[in-house]
C-alpha cells in the first residue's frame, strides 16, 4: 500500500451501520464466547464460560438517548456507550484537587531546600489527558541532585522509600504519595516535557476530537501494558500524535462531513481498523505537521531486535522519532486488529438481534447492548485509587498536614 492509497477515502470503514448485517466483518470466521472474562484481555483468543463481572464495567448501564424508538441503530448504541465510558474516565473534583494538592506538597518541600527552584508539571496532568491511575510528571529546574530531594520528601511524609534511578537515560525519582497512592516521577533540568505538553495542548485546541479519542486509546494500551516506552510500547506524546494524524487524515473529518465529538465510537473503530489492518507500518511514517501526512520510511529503520517499529515524527523536531523504541509495535497492531474484529462482530451480532426483535433495549442493564466491553474494562486498582482519592478529599484526611495550611482550598472544602 502506498502513501497515496492510504490517503484515499476508501481505507476507512463506513460510518453507516444500517447495512452492517450484510457487511463483511469477519464474524463468520470468529469463534467468540459472549462471556469472555475481561481480566485476561491480553489473551483475547481464549474463551471461557464464566459470566462477566459487571464491576469491571462501571460505565453500565450507559445512557440510551432516544429509547422511545422501538429499534435504535447499532451506531447510536455504540456512541451512547462510548460517551458513558468517557464520562466515567473524566476526573472528579476530588481527583483533580488531590493531584493539585500533591503537587503543592512537593513544591513546598523543594522550595525549602532550593527557594529559587522552578517546580513544573508536564505530561498527562498538564494536558488533561490523564486516566484515573495516571502518574504525575514533575520537572525541577535547578542545580540540584535527586537524592537530597528524595530524602527531603520522605522526611516531610510525602512518601516512603522513594526510588532514585540515577542510571536511567533520564535520571528520575519514583515515589508514591503516602496519603492517596498517586504515583509521581520527578526529573531535573529538562524543558522537553514542558514543550511537548504545550504542543499537545495546541493540538487539542485545534482538533476537539483529539482528547476523547486519545483517552480511549491510552486506556486500551494501558490495559495491555503497551503504554510505556521502556517496555517497547508507546508513550503519551506518541499516542497523541498518532491519534491527531488519524483525525487529520480521516476523509470525513477533514472534509467537515462529520462532527468528531458526535462520532467518537465510530472513529474508534476506524482507528482500530487503520492501525490494526490497513496501515503499512514497515513502509510508512506518521507526521502531524501542517494538515498531517504519511512519509516513506527507510527500510533500515528497525528496532534493536530487528522488528518493525512505528515511525512518528516529533512535530517540534523532525529528527526525533517518537516511535523509535516501540519494539512491541507488532503486538500493538495485533491488539488493534483483534479489538476491531471483536467490536465489529459484536455490532453485527447486535444488529441481527435487534432486527429480529430478540432484544429489548429499554430493559437492558447494559451488558446485553455493550460493544466496548469486548475490549475495554476498568481494572480494580484504577477504581481503588479513585475511591481512595474521594475518601481522602471528602473526609479531609489531609487536614493536619503542614502543606495543607498553605494550599488554596476553597470555602466549601474547608467546611
């Protein structure tokens, strides 16, 4: 497949589900048990007979607008469920405030040992692309060493046993907040993360569909442990550029024929199909510069183990390849392909059941109508972290901490 053919409109699935019953979704070739256990999504080919644990799908029951209709479309069901999952992923006030308070605590400690140090936040918290269990990334701009900072944070009770990794390509302190369990990475004297965050925020302002679709892809990859650069996956910046390029190159989005915010579920399917089936990773690279493009990739661009990797050009530095360490790229593509097949098969199945009046949407608790539960779930540790933050925030468990006295609480939080 060439750059020209990939740029053509026919490489994206139709946004019309009305003819899904006659579409070639590959459903006949799949042997999929409806009650697949979600805790083993990394092995999506294994069936089991257990009923699904509904606690893994806290976005159920999802809202179903237009339920007065005797037969809602499968596309509408998908969009409603996608909206419900995204609503669940939105940070609560407790989550955002406890993260802000943790940053304040760290800044307070650092200022005590280095009054003129700049303590800055980058990464997903600064771009509002964080999941409920995402780390906080902090950079300290000053002539300091990591070990004294780690010791000061531990003495102040911010954390216990912080890990200082001096020999990493980017030396870092890894710690976990003693109060909430939020994890933090602290680095020194680098502005690349700040610049990347500014670039991402600019892209989000340009493309409204970027944030919701990125959140879904980040969740998808994190469930399969493909969201870390050091394990051969894709980092947050690379994921954002991948999604942005997809939206730039999507014919119906580019032509203004659809509102991305009204079609996130369908765009998710398009994304999975493109990068799971159609995209020629061995030949093409991705760029978000200007209106987005693909470029020819040199054959010698391989990972250290000789497998194909993603080529994702840094929009701020064309010589920097954000996918250079994605040596598990083939597994990522395989996961995208599997997810696309599972979701389209489920959509085909729903269409058939609805057309034969085998399912009453108005009496469903969610699982009977769900498409996303084939590939998404909420892990217990994510839910527990959210519950902890809500508990700490609601019950003022931060009161008594020295840093709490200088934090900008509002009146309702102090009541």
